[in-house]
């Protein structure tokens, strides 16, 4: 009983979505699957396990979703190699991205923050579609992605991962874990990566990927006292990331700030300190209290050609959560308080956009679960923000199992957020566009906060087909914006406009999945996704730029039986991406114009892993095996300081085939 209490306390601190249901999720997902979906959780949540993360190179968090049908991965620009994720057709600023339930990628880190978490550090990822839990805040609009890191108490003593690729990218990850006593354990996670050579596969005179160096160190402590019911974590982290991109002949020491050659540097230094402590009442294991605190300092200094962009964000986050029951364990609740503080020092060229944001909020979330076929979560929070004012955030999640192996879910909720227009759209600095803010009456860059309602309906059914396991899933979601900060690249190729929505903006998303066990150890996953995303711009109503209306995803995975510790694992992923609305380039010279819509194309990735023992394995793989590359990835590349230069219109890979190899070694 005491060990169960300690386990419950530890899981309480790592709640992926709904605090009251984490244990239930663990109990019903014991099969060794890469992606696990619960039929008893109230929220539409899928769990990506470490097994799934090993199916791709998975060098950082942004690259961890290549084999997941719920997340779309795109390149943000033609220079930095940064991958941007989308869910329900909306970009990552509309997702709440948390690390062990503490907001992580937000504010200054929106553009590059997901590349700051190495993939080998991740134990699992929980993806929730639609409005998330009020426990985690008010900003979630299209969903939540929560990352669970390796736990010192359960991690192995030593892990090594070495990686190298044909695009001159090299990585090394080492994990050291030590049990200090029966109650204390610590882990030291060290990550380093570098890209050491310039490549230009499309012959436009610009590097396809940046020269890069990153050092990332995390020291993590865990305390568990099974007898007293206490568990706690302390995290200390330092990260330094440097990128240089631009023309092949650009020399940062010689050409920075000149028009000799176009170049860019993005240098980021980050410090994170966080603590978590939880307590389970020994005589009442259904009652617990948790306290989370996090401080981070994010300092980015960068320039894109002649555009300077520097931002420093100091943030503090605190969350107090109390969990208990009402009369019996069918009726549970979570209540608490949280506080956020963000100090921004932001400079766009010589213009100072510095500000301080802070908020305090209270939340209450009630859960009813009849332990059979019905559950409901009704939550609400009230927050006071110095710029957003005082507002209420309601959220609702309902689950019903109409018959065996079937689940029907409904969710609805409201989200509100501040748009950090420069940090979230840094790819536009890599262009000659003039930035114009058309509104000035609001309190955030002169504009009002973004407000949206999200509604979702999901149905899943498991069944047998030719005596093999099969599953179909239907997800239908709609996001309605009451207000949105419109990023308008449809008016002119020489400018980008920011203004409050005047009209309608919505995102409809339909996803149909079919998963099937073709043979023993041979599984097939597929998904078709349809997006109808439109916004009223000053020049008319358009589909959201750089968003495919139709997408198809397919994945095949096969592994041989484990014999004397040896095994083969093989994985193949196919993506077909339909045509995308492109920004307006009609007024450019003919050589620097793009069509109204991009062509459709397909991408193929594959990986083979050879397991030699439970301590050693090697892997080889390839991305973009079909060698598809975007034509005219950089407009005006022959005159990068001219009026038509634009490296931000990217709908497909800029570089071609990429192959990689690596090894993993463990001491258990």
C-alpha cells in the first residue's frame, strides 16, 4: 500500500491532462505499443511512448512527431531548418506546450523552443486534442502537448546515443543516473549537437540548413518517501544554442551589418530552475496536494540580414493543486491557484517593445466517473491579467462508451492568449517585408488578445478483421475565433500587416484513422485529414496560407521476435500533402512570383534498427527518400537586399534526401 501511495504521488506531479485520471491511464495501457489510446479517459488523449520515439531519428521534440498522425510537421522557413508543428490545422502558438505540466514553449521561445528539448530526454508525450484542462491554464485553444522527462528513480545508470547524418549534423547524448539513497536519486543529462558544413542542394547560393552548435545540460533530483507519502523533483538546466545561416559566402566577422552578403545569426541562452512537491494523505490515498514552481531566463540575440531582433524573457510560474473526492471516488475534484510573471525586453531594430505581463488565477474542476461507460469533466477558472483583464475560462469534456470497444467523446472550451507577434513570426524577418501594425488601441502591441472557442466530437471503435486487431477513429473539431491577431501576407509581398480580426476566422478539422494489424508484429496506421481554415483579410476571404487542405498519412512498422536479445525493427512513413494557399506575390517580377497554390507532393521516411542485446543497438534511416524539393524556396535570392527577397514562403523541404546512422548503448 505504501509503495502504491508513493507511485500515485509521483504520477500526480506529472499529470498529462487530467490529474484525477493518470493512474487509470497507466493501468489500461500495458501493451507495448508506440501510441496508446485509452477508451476510458474522458479527454481525447493519446500517449506517445519511448518505443514510438525511437522509430525516427528524433533529435529534438519538434522532430518527435514524424510518425504521429495527429500532428503535422512543417518547415517554418528556407534558412533555419526549424520545424513547426500544427494540430487541428493551427500552429503551435495555439497549442499549450508543457513539460511535466509546466508551460514551456511560450513567449520568446515560440519559434525555436521545441528544438531545445532533446528527444532522448523524453519518457513519453501526451497529446490532447481540443480544449485542455483548466488546471494547466487558460491559453490552450486547439490542444495540449505535455512532455514527460526521464525520472531518476526509474532511469538506468548510463545511456549513450550517438548520431550523424549526411547533412553534416552530429549529436551526442549521455545520461548518468545514480541512486543516492533509498529516497534520493539524481540524473545528469548532457546533450550536444553541431552542424559543421555548409550545404546548398538547390543551388540558390544560400545554405539549406544553418551551421549550428548547441550544448544542453539538465541536472534532475527526485525524492520519494513511501512511508510519509512525499515525492519531489528539482530541475536545474542550462542551454546555449547558436545558429548561423544565409549566403554561402557570408562571413559573420566580416559581413555582419553590411550588404556584402546576406547572413543571419540566432544565439540563444536559457536557464531553467523548477521544483515540484507532492503529498498524498496516508489515510486518504484519494486526497493529495501538489505545488509546482518554475523560473526561466530566455535570452535571444539575433539578426536577419539588416533586421535586428533581440528578446529576453524572465518568467516565473507557480501552481498549487489540491485533489480530493466528494462523498465517494466516483465524484472527484481538483482546485487550486496559479500565478505567472513575464518580463519581456524586446527590440525590433531600434524600436523597444518591452513590457511586463502577470496574472493570478483560481480554478475548479469536477469529475464524475461511473467506473463503467460514462464520465464528465466540468472545469472553470477565473483569471486576472494586467493586460487581458479579468475573465472566465470554461471547459467541458464528456465520454460515453455506447457498446463494447467503442468510445464517443465531446469537448468544448474557451481559450484566451496574448499574441507575441514578433517572436511567433520570426521567419518573416528573413525577407524584405515591411512590418506594419494597423491597430493601436489594445494593450498588446496595440492589439487586443486572441479569443477562441473550440468544439470537438470524436468516435473510436476497435474490432476484429480477419482475426486481426483493427481500429477506426473519427475526429471532428471546429475552432471559432472571436478575435484574432491576423498576420496578413495576402495584401502585398513587400509587407506584412498585423491587425485585429474584422470578420470571421475559423478552423474546421476532420481526421479519419484506420489502424490494422496486418500480421503478427506487422502493423499499419493510416489517416486522412481534411482542413477548412479561412480568415477574413483586408483584401478578402482566403484559406490560411501554407496550410494543406488535404493530407494523407501512412505508417508501416515491423519487428521480428526477440531471440537471445537480438531483434530487427523496421519503420516506414509516407505523407502526402495536398496543395496549399500561398502568400500573394503577384506584384513581384515574374521570376520571383509563385502560383496561387502550391503543387501537392509526397514524402517518405524510413528507419531500420538492429538490436544486438538489451544494452546495444544501431540504427540507420533516411528522410525525404523521394528527394522532393521546393522550387523557388527563396524569392529574390540573386538580390537578397532588394525589395523582392523572401525566405519565409516554404511549403515543402528545401533540401533533398538525408540519411543518418546512430547507436544506443546502455548500462543497466
